[in-house]
């Protein structure tokens, strides 16, 4: 495999990851998108520890913890009741 082909494969993988992240986080800013793109490029062939911290809204969207989901539901019902 030559380096041109390897570079092309890497570019395709990065593009696929960027598409994946844009679907996962649809309201990503241009700055966040650029930071992600740079992180993907810099981490090529390196073992880089990454800590991903979700915002409260993101956490609520992705949690599967039943107790957390019930607490979120109760909170939203409470907020809905107060807004009426």
C-alpha cells in the first residue's frame, strides 16, 4: 500500500467520522467541528486518551439509566405543571 492510498483512506475515514458526529450532535458549531477535525487528524496512529463530557441536555438524550430517565420525566412533568 502506498502513502497516497493510505492518505486517501485516512481522509475517507475522517470524513465518515465527521458525518457521524454531525448526526450525533446536529447543533455543533463551526469551531467545534474544526476542533473535532483537528483531533481526528492529530490522533491518527496514536493512542490518545479522550474524555468526552456531555452537557446536561446531551446526557438526558443519551442516558439509558432507568432511574435517571424517571427523574427526567418527573422534572419535565413538574415544569409543565408550573408553566400552565
